[in-house]
C-alpha cells in the first residue's frame, strides 16, 4: 500500500514501478495499474478499476452475473499479471461488495 499526501509524485512512482516490474518479468502485462476515477487512471497511465474488471461503477445497480465471454476476456487480460496496483484505493469501499459478488461468479 502506497499512502502519501497529494502532489508528492505517486503517479510517477507507479509508472516507474510498472516499468521495472514488467522488465523484471520480461512481460508488458506483468504489472497492471488501475484507479478508481478516470482522472486518476489517466494520471497513472492505466484504466479505471471498473473497466478493467468489467463492472458498472453505479453502486445502486443490481449485480448481473458475468457472461462467459467476459470471463474469458478477463482471464486473458489478467493471465500474466503478477502485480496489480489500484490508485486511490480509499475511494473503493462501495466497490468491495461488487468485488465479492464477482469473485463468486468467476
């Protein structure tokens, strides 16, 4: 967990860590960096956690079972990932319930 005040360079550190981890594992997909918001995802050069995991960001939306094609896509996308960073993890609490439901469906 990387916890530091705003403006101290966390996105830069995440970019360097991703590059070093990918080089270490000799893979472009060994390190995945996501963030809870679009702005944070842009700053770290990643995607939102929602789009990466194929879930809706709407907390009130009813959970829908993941389709087989989405499971296959997610499996392919995450197959080589060794390290998974989530920027702004403190904003993810509403997502935890959905993550548990998704885990049960995979």
